[in-house]
């Protein structure tokens, strides 16, 4: 097991092994999301308060949750890469950033659509969850902008890892302060409390399903990132040549 | 070779850094005035933009002054490490026998003394123009004092990460402003509470806790960032 | 250039050093051993990695692989002690133009100086004793470099790391540097220098060509 993990940390081994994982992630993703959407969008009855508008939570909640998880993955991978000097971890961090940003944007967009019928406006500054997501989006932009501003890949890796760690420490603080601010100004929140099982189970299914999807997307992006970073090494060249020979 | 050499310790090193930076600021007093003018300008722009009604001023005062202070701090952070990076003194700090976080903290302290403290001292003048009463101004000054300390500490990390980069100014703001939002939210919120008659609130404790947390963690992040940026 | 077992017993030693800059491998598998009363001279064309190697030795860059040992212990494990034992002179002076010579050196002393250093003696030695009240930017490049050299004498560290120390110096200045290094070496000091030109030092000089 230890040897397996150790091997996994080496780029060529990771590249060869990861291709096998992807179908195993996509299959549960499709099944779970399929079930979740069917159960949530078609089977579940309309909410007595929100009508059909609530159905958007089947995309909104997974997106919001994944936007946070992706940031944690980014920060932890960056931290491991920085402290233990592992190249692959930096590739993971670089790969996950755009995915996390995309989920954050999706959460914001679906949250806005969800909130419109209730708030009467497309954006409610007082909503703590939306404000947290918005600030999270800025954190992602900052991370990607810093990476883009540094030419040397290794230097960019290290600098953005420091930034991600500082951000990760601040995310709970941001969350807390926005909630406090909201209670101060008596804004409205979007989330409900208890939920019917008919609504809940499909929701859990989409959350888990989207997580599998996230995993599959992440693996693909890491593979591309690894290939790019190692483009001058022997193993990449050999692999390309052997694949061309097969064709 | 004599191995009993005495090397100046942590505090001596930190003090040397603070003294030098204060001396440098003293020789170029204009640099210290820039953020202050910026603060005054932003505070002036709001009434010009939204109309000078008394109610509006009183209502928006805490938020506007806090935002202006935040932006003024951003302006002053840009050059924290820039000169050192260009003239090679950053090299010397990095090979110094004292722990780098201590020296980074020294630079941050000097920065606060030359940027944060003047801001806090100038604020009452502008606050009066916003029709704030004395007790509210008191809370404003307290929150700003704590907030600017945190901003100096947090901003130093950003400045260290972006030193020497193309368009470092914009990048620094993009990196630090989202992280600084809690400070703004709670700081302005506490002043608003004071303005509506609630006196000193829990927000001040949050700001104090944040400042202490930043004081213990930020120098290490700044040091790591300096090493990376100086490569 | 492998020196095997001798590496481990030397005061400053390196084994298998590799250095990456961007995508290029500048230094590959470098070994050396340096003892008191010896100087290591790094020679090579521009861009061959002399400055990068020196910066990595000073701890400003990271080696891709290999170990640098001081007193047999990896430098990574005793960063502060190692920094306390060296003085770094880059081709930028690291001094502040707005401050006077006196104020600049006061700062350097605050970080590094030994307590019993004869400050005025140091200034006289470097020929800068009459310039103490002028802001540094009003001095010539050569004079500024002499002020930077003061760092060496104020710190009195065993290991001197010098990157192109002769920059901007006239013939007298260059001779002064060589004198200082020779004296340092004769008093059990060590020096690693990157230089373009011919260096005449009294003492053992080990040359490494990086081209």
C-alpha cells in the first residue's frame, strides 16, 4: 500500500494509473446525478413555499459545496507540494483551480436564479452564503492571476501555494464575519431548514454524484497538467513515440 | 577560527530593520503623505457622488471611512518590499542570521507606523466632516487602529508575493482585498452599531483577535513569500 | 570533480549539487571541499551559472538535488548558524541611496556586527572615512562598492561569498579587494568567489570552471 502511494506520487506512474480510475468515477457520477435529477426535477412535488423554483438546489448545492472543497484541495495540495517538495501536488493544485472557480461561478449563477423569486432582485447583498461565494470567486481569481503573473513554473507553484494556504485559513473567518454582518442588517437567507425525504435523497445523490464528476474532471486536468510540465522528460517523449508507433 | 562570535539577536535585528525603514520614510516624507491624501480624496468623493444630505452622511460614514482607509492602506503596501528587491537589500535580509519572520515583522511594524498610524490620526478630522459624534469617533479610531494593524500584516504577505511582478499594484489589491473583507465588514459594522447607540460591541474583540492571530502567523507567510519571490 | 571521502571532513563541502534555472540544468552533480585558508574561484562564461551557484550556496536559491555541508552538517538543518558564519556580497550593493554611509553601516552593524570591531579603522582601511555624512547616492559607483565591502570587515565571518567583487572598482580598488581576501585567508578564513578576471591571492586557490 505504501509503495502504491509512493508510486502514485511519481508523474509517469500517476499518468499511467490514473487513466484507469476515470471510468470508475464517471460511472457512479452519471448514475447518481441521473437518479438525483430524475428524483428532484421530476418526481418530487413542488415546494409549498417556493413552488418549482427550489429545484435549482440540485445544481446549486453540489456546486457550492464543491467550490469550497476544491479550494481545500488546492490549499492542501499546494501545502504538501511546498513542504515536501512534491511536483505532482503542485500539478494537482494548478489543475483544480479553474474547476473550483467554475463551480463557484455556477453556484453564484444558480443561487441568483433561485433567489430572484424570493428577493425580487437578481442579487441580494445581505445574503451571507452568496457573499461568501462571491468572495471565494475573488480568491480563485487572485490565485489564478498570481500563477499567470509568474513565468517560472516552480516559482509560481510555490507562491500560489502560500497564497492558497493564507486563503484557506481565512475562508472560515470570511464566512463567520459575513454571517455576523447579515444578522446585523437583518437580511434574508435562501436556505430552508428541514427537508422532505423525497427532496432530500435526490439531493444527497446529486451531491455525491457531482463529487464523483469533480473527481473525474480533476483527474483529467491533472493528467494534462502533468503532461505539459513533464513535456521535456524522457518518459513523455517515449510514450508519445510509442503511441505513434502503434498507430 | 574563533567560534565565540556574538551575533545580534532577534530583537536587535528587528529593531535595526524598524529603525532603518523609519529613517528612510523620514527622508522622504512625501511618500507618507500619499496614502493620507488618497484617504482624504476618497472620503471627499462619496458625498460628491451621492449627495451631501446629513442623513446620508451619518448613515454611510462608517462604511465610507473604512473603505477609504482600506484603499489607502492598499496604496501604501505596494512599495513595502519594492526598493529592497531592486537594490539588493532583500538579499541581505534573507541571508541574515536572524530568523526572517522577525525581520519581516520589523518591516511590517515600520510600515504600520508610517502608514496605518498617520491614517488613524487623520481620521477624526474627516469623521467630524461626516457629522460623527465623539463617542462614535472613539469607536472608529479603535477599530481602525486594530484594523490597520491587521491590514499591514496581511498586506505584507501580499506585497511579498507580488514584489517585482508585472502590474504588481493591481495584483496586490486582487489578492488582499478579498482576504481583508472580514476586517472591513466587522470594523465598519462595529462603528455602525456605535452610531446607532449600541456603544462598544463584540466587533472590537473580533478585530483584536484577528490582529493577534495575524501577528503570530502573517510574518511566517511573509517570510516564505519573500524567499520565493527573491529567487 | 569528485573528492570522495575528503568531502565529509571538510569545513564546507558539497556533494552532488544540481541547480535548475527555469528549465535549464545549470549545474550538474557538483562536488567540492573547502577548508580554512582556501579559496574557491568560480570561473566561466556569462550565463554559465556562477551567480546562481553562489546564490544557492548563500541560501537564496534552492538546489535541485545534492547537499551542501557546513562542518559536516547539512546547511538545510542549520540555516541560521550557517548564515551567521557567512557574509554575502552580490553585485548589487544592497545599500540604501537615501541614507548616508554612516546610517547604512549602522544598519549593517545592527544585523551582523561583532561588538569589538573598530568602526573607524574599517572606514580608513577602505578609504571612505571622509564620506560618512553624504547620502550614498551622491557617491560614485566605485565608492559605493567600497562601502559594501565594509560589510565583510564589520561582520568578520569565516566564510565570504563574493559575486563579482571587482565591479566598478578602479585598479586601486581591485588591489584592495585582493588584499582583503588574502588577509582573510591567512587568518584561517574561507572564500568562494565568482570573478571574470585574474585573481591574485596569497593562499590556496581551487578553481572550478562551469562552462
